């Protein structure tokens, strides 16, 4: 189940970031001047989603589970 969730997340991540890139850079660019705005938008989206995931993980991890993991 965890592996399936990881694969679905990776697939959706590539699809969503590709869509953001295409929306800002256009689909017919070949590393020209229109390439950088699309790359910037995709990387900004990645950064925001990673930070949001870190905040959610930090909020949901219970302190008890961290203590028991450090004892093992």
C-alpha cells in the first residue's frame, strides 16, 4: 500500500509540474527565453508543496512515536 501510494504521488507530481511548466513556458520551446519562466513556476510549485508536506508531517507525527523510535 505504501509503495502504491508513493508511485501514485510521483506520477501525479510529474504530471502536475509538467502542466505548470507547459502553462508558463509553452509547449514548443527549445531552451529559449520562454524556458526559464516555466522552470521557475514549476520549481516554486515544488517548493510550496514540499514545505506544506513538511508542516503536515510535523503536525501529525506524535511525540510518543518519536520517543519509542529513539529507544529502539
